[in-house]
């Protein structure tokens, strides 16, 4: 039993061993050697030889040499054979079972299996050898080592498969010739089945055979004779050609998503088209094969672009910007696949890449027209224009380095109907004008809510009443103009015209609102201040708009007229308000001018040096005389305002030591003057710090205390004037930081 079991094991090993082992084990007998003296000895000797052969089989050097020999042999076979498609349907489809060569990947897998099987067989041989010598099983030894196999990563496998596929397709394309046309065609049903199963070459040569057969039959008949059977055959031929064309269109349409091994079908498609173009003059030939091929490409591109993700406006406010980004990415990826996978399937005269670029332009244009129907907001119209004019031809999409050098410079721009681009611009400007009207209405609402309802005084900018209205409008318009300029000059001009068109109606709307707001405050000082601030603000707005006089002179002139009309009405309303009491108006204007003039000396923005104080004092005195004459001619009764200019000019023009002697008239006429006001005048005079300044300020405090209630309190000028605070101290003097002792009263 033991011997039988041992023989069965040995027999099993012999079946699974590589051929070399069997040859080595029987070598002596085949070469005529003498039989061994003992069966056990003979068998043990054979096992020893097999064991040595097995070691050689699994040796890295041996494997390397065998692999090299095998590879050289396969390459020799491939180079000496011509890849020719046969008429067999299985060969037409590139069936792996009938391939005339083995890929490097398959060869490596076969070698790995051989090495693994050899290692396992070797282990079994070793166990059998120990048993034949009467030795027990091997214990407490190192376990059987797993055979080392060479593996490839998935990316390497894909790259290898892609290279093999392209090489195979290129060889098929470059060596392809149409097979011999069979003398007798297959039946209509058989040809139709071949087409349905993608056996294009087999089906086509049988179609040609059927066509030639019909031509011969027609020539044999008289011109007037046309049997029913002949008509049916011609109809069948036409239907089969239509089926073939539809099948070819489907293959081309889906070519960018087909597995790499099926790219060979495109070779047959291309050569069928070329063959049909050669036979255009024959009876029964169909027209437009190249056009059908291009239509199939365009349809495939359309379907590809329809798959690009598109959010709804409700779910994503940036739905269009996101979609256009994904659309550009899809276009680049499609053309990259065409460049790397499809070009090898076509002859050069097909201009495949140019055709795909053209079809992408067409499909993208159609897709954008569909998107335009969904756009309602200004930012989305802008996103469309920016995508068409800038992003699409840029390095992000059609100018991508991955598409070079196949994609030429003149093919980067999206070819669209000019009417479509103008349509987007018109819609953009229309939406812009609507948004502009909304923003201008909002300015009116804010003016009412923040100023009139709160009865807030207008802003005073550099001593002039002003409003934020002109700046708000200018900022809004310039933002739109700058954005449109980034698109193109044509859109910029349209945007300027749209903004001016909407601005033209704004003054009248504002005036109507102003009349409504101001009626409760009529004839008040706040009412007057608002009138003045709006006159100043709209006058400034008109100046800002002058920058558009070259691009849109006519619309700008209309805006000017409307603004002038508003400011004229405001001025007339202001004058009518003062007709009942001109004296009060003149006195108020007199006070306002004097206050604004003196306020300029209180800003600490200039200090006279090097006797420039004398020049400044002379200038102030002269200007003050002119102001006095003007208001005297207007019959102003505010004579108490006249001395302030003369007294300030004397303080500014005199020597430092004489300043304290010129303070008394000023304090008597204007007892509301404070230390901060006099400090500002001294700063302008050039007395910024030091002992002189301290003495002068101390003199002011003494005068205010001595005069007390004797000064005029009916008129308050300096209480309405805010002076800049000067906190500078003079280091190194006993009076440097003691100015706080002098009261500011």
C-alpha cells in the first residue's frame, strides 16, 4: 500500500512537472544507456536529476534567459508576420483567442505561472525524495517559501494596454487593404446579422458583392425591364447600406467611450468611408458618408456635454459659474482623449482633431444658447460673456498645453453667430439698466430713512455742505463700466449708454421725493442746509459724468440737462424761501460766510514761518475788506461780524511780543472765544509752543475773567466753530506741561 501510494504521488508529480524534468528523468534510457541495477536506485537517481533541473528552472538567471529567449522569439514572429484582417468575423473583431501574437503582459503572466508551478513541484519532489531514502517527514524547518512573482500596478497595466492598443491600431491602419470581394454574397439576413454584431469588414465586402451582382443583373436586362425581384433586391441593398451607415454612426458617436480594443472598429469605419467615396460614380452608391461621419461626431459631443453637472438656481447661487467651469473641463478632457486614443484610428486626410474641435465649438455654442434661456441675473450674463470671450480661448480650455500642438491658434476662439453674442450683450445691458434703477431708488429711500426722518444735518466736507448721493452713484456706475471693460470695448460703450440712460430720469424722481420730504420742514434752517447740500452734490455728479463725454456725448448731454434742471429748481426754491425776508437771508448768508472763513484758520494745517505771517495778515485784511463791501452792498445788518477779520489779521501780522496787547478787543467783541481757538490762530501765526504761547494764553484767561459779563453775549460766533486740538508741549521749559492750569472758558 505504501509503495502504491508513493508511486501515485510520483506519478502525479510527473504530470504537473515542466517538460524538462520528464526529459531529464528518462534521458539515459532514451540515449541507449544501460538500465540501473536497482529500481530504487534508478528512481532515486532520476529524482536527483529532476531536482537539479528544477533548481535550474526556478533560478532567476534561468528565468531571465528563458524570458529573453521567449521575448526575442515572439518579436521575431511578430516582425515577420503582416497584420492583415481576414474575412472571418471573429478575426474582424480582434478576438484574443485567434490573435497571432501574445502581448507582453500575457507573456509575463504565463512566465509567473510557470515559475510558481515549478516551485510547488520542486517542493513535492523533495518530499518524495526523502521518503524514497526512508527518511521521515521534515520537522521544525523553515516553511515553504512563496514564489516571488513580478506584478504590475494598475496604472502601469493601463498604460501598457493603451500602448499595445495604439500600436495594434496603427499597424492595422497603415497596412489595411480591403479583402477580396466574394463572388457570391451572403444572404440579406446574414449580412444584417454581421452589421448588428459589428463585423463591419465582413458585412461590407458582402454588400459590395451584392451590389456588383445587382449591377450585372441590371446590365443583362433591357432598360425598360425591371422585374419585381430586382426592385426588392435594390430595396434590400439600400436598407442594408442604411443599417451599415447607422451602425458606423453609432460607433463613431460612442468612440470616445469605447474600450481601447474596439478602436480597431474605427479603422474599418474610416476605410469603408474612403472606399465608398471612390465608388461614388457607381450605380446604387450612397452619398454623404463623410458628412454622416461628422454628424456622428457632433452628436457624440452633444451627448457628452449634456452629462456635465448643472445645479439649479435655487440650490446654488453660483450655478452657472460652476457649470461653465465643469463644461470647460469636459471639453479639454474630450479633446485629450481624441488626441491620445482616436487619432491613431484614422488616416491623416480625415483631419480628425480639427473636426472634433469644430464639433465642440458647435456643440458648446448650442449648449450656451440653452443656458441663456435660464439666465436672469446680471452676474450670470457676465459669466456667459466672460466664458465666451476670455476663458474659452484661454490656456484654461482651448489653449491648454495638453492640446498642443494639434490645436492651432486660429481654432481656439469659439465660433458663434454674432447675433447670439450681441443678444447676450443686449440682455446684459437691459438687466443692468433695471438693476441701476433699483439701486438709484434705493439711494432715495436711504436718504429719506437716514437723513430726513432722523432730521440729521447734512455732512460738511471742507466747510461745504455735501451729500453722499453723488459718490454713491459714481461708485455704482464706475463699477459696472470697469467690469464691462474687462469683457471688451463694445460692451463698455453699451454699459455707459445704459447707465446714462437710467441716470437721465433720476433727477426728476429725486426732486419729487424731496418735495414730499421737505414739506414738514419748510422754511427751517435744516431745509435750507439740505437745499444747499443737494445743489452741491448734483453739481459734483455732473462733473464726474464728464469722463464719458467722448464715448457717449449725446446721452451725457441729456443727463446734464436733467441735472441742471434739478439744481435750478432747488436754487429757485431757496431764493423764493428768502423773498419774504431778504434781510434774514442776507444776515444768515453773512454769518455763514464769516464762520466758514474763520474756520479755515482753525484747522492747524499750515503754520507761517520766516516772516510769512506778515504776508498772510495782509492778504487776510484785503480779503476781509472785500467781504465787508459785498455784504454792505447786500444791506446786511450783521455789523458785529466785521471786526473779527481785522482783529485776527492784527494778531497774525504783529510781533510775538505784541500779540498779548491785541487780545482785548477780540475778547470784548467775541467773549465766546476759547483757548483752543486762540491756540489755532497762534499755530497759523507760527507760535506753536514755548514761553510766548504760554504767556499769550495766560493773558487770554485773565481778560476773560476780568471782562466777565461785560462782553456781548447776544452774538456767538466761535461757539459755532470747531478748532483743532493742539497738545504739543515744549520740553526743557518750566511751562512745558502746565498748560492745563489755564482754564478753557
